[in-house]
C-alpha cells in the first residue's frame, strides 16, 4: 500500500461469505431429519455422529437446492465438482474433518445485482457446542457439551467478489440475497437462528487505488444491524491503524455486538492448515441435464426481476417496488389484490399505486409481525375497500377505521361500513354540517375572505369531526368555498 | 456327534458343508457348535470375541448356516468392534456392516471377531493391541496381516471361512503366509459401509477360504451396490462357481518387476513351478512389463497414510471409545490418541499428515496420485495382451515373530507384489502354490476390474493341478 497521506480519503473494500442452511428434509450426508429445537442429540445416527466405518451419501434435495442457487445467481455450474475433506480437530466436528468443496466448487462466476459471485459450494454444518461458564466461549469454560442435532445440516456457502464499498451497501445487498433465497424456498434465511450467517472480508485502500489492502475477516454477525455496525467498526479500526502509520494484519476477528469491540480470533500465522484432499468416500458431483433443467424450472421470479417489473409495468415507486419484491409474501399479497381489483367488474377500482400504498403503508403496520397472507385480511377484501375509496363510497379516513377492524376480525368491508354507519355522509346531511361549521368558525371565515386560504382547514376539520371522517376532504372544501362565495 | 463324525464335518469345505446341510445330512447349528467349541479352545490368538450362539438362519438360506469368522474391522451391532486398537476398547457399534449383514442374511452367521493389525495397518498382525497371532504352520512365525486372525483361523480349522479387508494386501498376504485362498475384489464390488476405514480409496472386503470354490461362493453373497456406500457398484452378473480344470488359451503375464529382484529364492522356485503347471494345463505365460509397479509401494505409503490421517481423526475421546486426559480439550485429544494408538498407527498418521500439509501436498500426495494413475495404465495396457497377471503374492514365506517389527521398511516390502493391484483397484486372488521349507507360498492372479469369475476359474484349475493339501491343524 502506498504511503498514507493524512487527509487522503480511504475507500473500504468488502466481500461477503455467506453460509445458508438449506431447508431440506434430511441432513447433507445421512437420513436424519433436520432439527428445529428438538431435545439435544435426538436427530443423530452413526453417520452424523462419525462412528467408525460409516460413509456419507449425498442428499439429492440439497444438490437440487444448491443448483437452484447457482442458477439464480447466474453462475456457471461445474460439470464435475468435487467434495474434499477439510481437516481440523474440534468437538463439534465428529469426523475430525468437514466434507466441503474446495478447488472445484459446484458453481462459480455469477452475479446478483452489481455484486459478482466468486463461488457457490455445498458442505455440511458443524454441531453445536454449549459452554458452561461466564465467557460463553470454549476458553475458560467450566465445561462444554455438544449437541449433534445441527451437525450435518446441509450448507451452501456463497462467496462474493470484493465489490462492496460500504457497510450500508453490504447490508443492503445481503437483504437482496436473503430475499432471493427466501423466494426460492431453499432456506429459512433467519440470521438470528443461524440459518443465514455472514462473514465479511474488510480492507481499506486509498480511494482510487486499484490494488487491494490487507483484509481482515469479521466472523458471524448474526443480524443486519450487527453486520453494518461490525463492518463500520472494522473500517474505522483499520483507518486508525493506517493513519497512525501502522499496517493492517491479516487476521480473523470476532465482533462483540454488546460492547462493539473487535477482538482477534487468530492471525495468519496461527491459521489452520486444513490439509484438504479429495473425499475418497464420495464420487464427483456431476449434475445431469435433467437435474439442471429441474433446478431451472424450479426457479420462481426472483426479487430483483420482480422489483423491476413492478416498477415498470405497475408504475410503482422504486422503493415501494423493492419493498414488495424483497418481501415475497407481501408482494404476493399485493399482486393478488391487484388481480382482485382488476377482476372486480364495474365501478371504480383502485389502481396499483393506491393498492401498494394500502398494503405497505396501511396494512403492514396494523399487522405487526404477522405476514399479510396469514392475517384475517384477504387481498380481495383490501382491494374492495380500496375500490370503495376510489369510488368515493367511503372516505379515506373512514376506510382506515374499517381496516382497523378487518386487521383484527377480518370481514367484508362493505358490510362493515353499513354496519358501522361509516359510509359517506349523504349530500343533504353533509350540507347541513358544513353550514353549521361555517357558522361556528366565524374567525376562520373572516381569514379566508381576507385571502388566507389556509384557514379553510379549521372548517374542514370541524366537518370531519362532526362526520367522524365520513366525508371526502376535497368535497368538503369545495362545498365550503361554494358557500362562502355565494354568501360573499 | 461322535468324534469321527465331528472330525469329518470339520474337514468339509464350506461349499461341501452347504451341500450337506441342504441334503439334510448336517445342520448349520451343529456345525456352528463344532466350530464354536474349537474356536473357544484356540491358543493362536486368532479370535478376539466369540458369538455365544448361532443367529437364526432361514431354512432356505443359500449358505445354510455355515459360520463365518469376521475380522474385527467390521462393525457389528452390540458386539465389541475394536479394529485391533486400544482406542476402540469397549466400543460396541450401534449398527452392522453391510457385508456382514448380507452374509448373515445369506446364511453365514458370525462365529466371532478375529484379531488383526491395528486399523488394518501391518503385515504380521503384530500391531494388534490385543496381542499377536501365531501362524498354524509354525507357531514361531507370523500369520501375515492385517487379516492375520481370519487367515490363521481358516488355516487352523477354527472356522470354515472368514472375511477380511485388503487395502494393500491385507487379505492376500496372510492367505499366502497361511496357505489358504484370499480374494481381494474389484474396488466397489463389495460395500465398505461398516468397515472401519483405513484408506478409503483402497479398502475392500474379501473372503479368506480353504479353497477357490468357497471364495467364489462367499464372494457371490457379498457383492452389490449399497445405497450406504456411494463408491459401491452393481456386480455385472451373479458370480458363478468355478468349474475350469484346464487353462487352454488363457494368457498369463508375468511382470519382471514383481517376479525377480527381492523375491526369496524359495518363493521364486514355487512360482516357477506353478508357471510350468500353467503351461501343462494349456495356458501361456509371457513376460509383461508393468514398469511403474516398482514405485507402487512408495506411492501407497503416501496415499494410504494420507487418507488414514483423516479417517482416524474421529478417534478423539469425545463420543465413544477410550478417553484420557485431565479434562482440558487439548489434553483430551493428546492423551487419548497418545495412549489409544500404537506406534505403527501413529507413524502413518504422521506420514499422512505431513504428506497433506500445505506446501508439500503436490510433491507427495499429488505425485503419488500420478504414480497411481500410471500403474493403472500399466495394467490396462497389460490386459490388452494377456488375460491375467501372475506374480508371487508376497516376496517371502511367513517370517518369525518379532523379526521385522523394528524395521518398518522390511515389513512394508511384504506387500510389494500386492500393492499395485490395490492402487489400480483391480481384483486379485492368492492361492497356495506349494511349500518352501515347509511353509506355504502364495501365487497371485490379477485381472481387470470385475473379472473375478475369470480369475476364480483360472485359480480353480490351477488349484486342482497344484494339489496343495496343507491342513496344519490335522497333522
């Protein structure tokens, strides 16, 4: 790296390594069902416990999912990829080696968005160590126990090229990846539960330099927030080192989300020699044409493409389109509502932009953690409600009251409006209320007449209060102006 | 059963016993009890564990209930399975090896577990943590290894037949030293599931029997693809029992690399006699070059230890078997493995770990793999000219106990002629070719992948002509 210049800006260079637990029925190399919080060591067999004499056999569904991922990320699929043994001793690794892929991975050279994918490979997860004692880590623990339920869970590792330039970018891109994987149904992609894990390789270099600086690897940040905080902290640390005249050393780091501290796990000198060699118990993985086309056929429309389509065809705002595309179920709900609105026959219907707003701005906050698809509100009902607003059969604010009820108890919006008397106030009723409001707001009337248009709000507000929102704001304004003009 | 009747039953080959059982003249249970009693009183050190009673054998089982000695390298549910190692002392597997299961289902119930070199590493059975095995021909001598217990048991009439494993000669060499038949099948012909692994790309399970017909019969019921072993393959057809009595038109190739320098004169004498016998039976023997086989042993002692170094990592004291240390993780690993493994196993773990180390991988592992490919190509070229390759099985007859224990290289040389076939993944049989100074000499016949029927047929014809009648236990 060239001489640091005090004021010269540094540019972070970030690459990500993501581990994805596949949502297969069984483990990577044996027939044990995957575990979801069962009693420890109840999802095990001689194979995943590494008993003498056992042999691995490859899970076809895991291969299928991995091929889907490779294709979705636009990768080249290797005609014959190899499994290797990665050797090291640790109590969570029953065989003393992890079966992984090394120099010939299943897929390579792809891209998602503007980040290039270096490689995608299959491997098995380690078991889970639980350390008794204050530190929660193995050193200094009073004792440790192993739960082998997780051991052997299929993992796909995705490695990006160092194409990211900020923590925010990294976090944003990881959201796209997560949405993509979720859309494919290949993983639960839950960072807190560890079905999606992310390590970051971080380096800095003077802005504009082409050569890469020495990288540090930041391990296992288990949320988007921690990922962003961790990378930011590491960038700051490296800048401080370099500006202080030091050099960054290649090491593996642990980010403590509680304290924000970064501590070294091991340096390059302490790095393991994993003694990789081809796994003699398995034959090369050679996907057939049939396997490839089955994986290709199984790919749904992916979030990036969906966002583009929603923006282009339905004219949604880019942020709204991304929100709906990245949360696949939300997007599905929205598109069902659009379909219901279009198939709703005569009468005014809500357009896609209005429906998107009803879904994202109104419905989502009312549901809390519940996905719209699991809520009592059906896409058809929401489309009907939005359509009634467009047709001015119900006011915007009354419709929101109706949605409050629907979000808890469901129901048909039209029936609810009738039942609760929330329909638009009839013309004669509204006329009387407007007359009353003008009478009671002489000061505002005065201001309007002397040219202060904004004062009309006070009268509109009064009408709305009186009608409990059952009036259209624009219509009320029109009526007030009409009356004041006539009177004046 | 009267003494003479029992003697007679014990003298039957397994195939003959199967026939007698099928004819209702003998029962599998009777035979089991006879062998169980003999094995219970043996003092060769051949058995490490004996079944109390015969497992139930279906009445129509093709192997009739003729009991089987099983090398301790096979996992059998609930039965001590140590692979000859202290580190697996007391270990009782929760499952049974496919080969053992298939043979039991075919009617060969397990008689007991036989002694072996620790983790199948050795050529004399002296590396067993549970003591050596004496050769029934001369109790001062080794039975060979690593399947020394199985070979000695069959040679001494303690079992009608046995299974062992062969990684670089571990079935053929002890068969040779004990004067019996040993077959190493084509790699992939028999499932490795449940065989405690030494070197996964080389390990194969094979029969050790009194004659060639028994080997064919046992082999017939071992083969086949196993969903638990991705490297196993369907056998092309049912293995026929051999019938050949002549060798007319069969072409044999004798490679100078494996039939000259380094072979004991007495062994060469028997070998040359067999060569003549082949010609008398109508076969042709020509010299055929296998130029790279001279490097077989060197390549083998890189590849096999490399795989072993990983295969044996699981013995860490965490989940099963022996455990030592003061409770600290590093001490658990170090003490367990220091106390649990014997010297030869440690030597090979070190060799293999070194060969796979970063910076050395290409020079050792990579190069050894290329040698392996060359050897396979040598054989492929040879089998365009000849049907079978003919060599002595081992350069020497059974050596004295303790004679080679302090010199690993001389021990390794015992498998000099057997290792090339293992590296090439091809089948090879060892049959007794005669005696040298009163000790058996084995002759090896090797053929292309899945040519076991051809090998067995030729071996059958040769066996009849040689007329070897070594039954040291009946002398």
